[in-house]
C-alpha cells in the first residue's frame, strides 16, 4: 500500500503542476486551447462539421466555449481528488476521513490556483471556478470510494 501512496503522491504533484501550467497561460492562449477542444467536439458530434464554412464552425466553437472551460475545470479536479484520495488511503481506515483530507487538498489547491490567475494577463480568479473545481473533486472522490468499496466487496465474496 505504501508504494501506491508514493506513486499517487508523485502523480498528484505532477497533475498539480499541469493545472498550474494551464493556469499560467494567458487569456489568449487559454482561448486557443479551448477553441481547439471545441473544434474537436464539433467534428465528433456535428454532422458534416468539416463541411461547414469557417464562420459556422467558429460560431459552434464559441457557443460551447464556456461549457468546455467549465468541464475542463471539473475534470481536472476530479482527477486531483482521486489522486489525493490514494495519497491518504491506507486500505484499512474509514473512507470518509481519506475523502475529507483529499477534498481539503483539492479545495485549497483550487483556491490558490484561482488566486494565481489574478496575476496572469487577461485571466481572473473566480469563486464560481472554485465551486466547480470542488464539485469535480467531490465527484472524483465519490467515484473512487464507490470503486474501492466495490473491489473490497468482490474480494470478500471470493473468500
């Protein structure tokens, strides 16, 4: 279990670095990133997206941009919550305490990340993003605790 916790810690720190790097990008760079994701989504879900004229493609990308950005926040922190859970998880204690610790890490990192964005050109720190990040972390923690509980149940049934 100790090796898993160490690996989770290393991965968590790397993931935090990734989140920091994404927050370090200027508003223009962040917009370009979101637009690339929006165009990819358009190609996946809009019939004949590539045959639409450039203006129609751009309108679609702009229309979903907010959702793309907020989904990115949610998913980034869902993964952070999962990694933080395994940093604290020792396999024997109550899952609730591991979740509280992991959620605290994700929440406080979100707060510092939004503060960090106040100093980046064109970016801003948003309380709403802290909320979305926190809900992502909570969703990740719910998923991981359900998975851990299911694995434990299956192991007990085999015994």
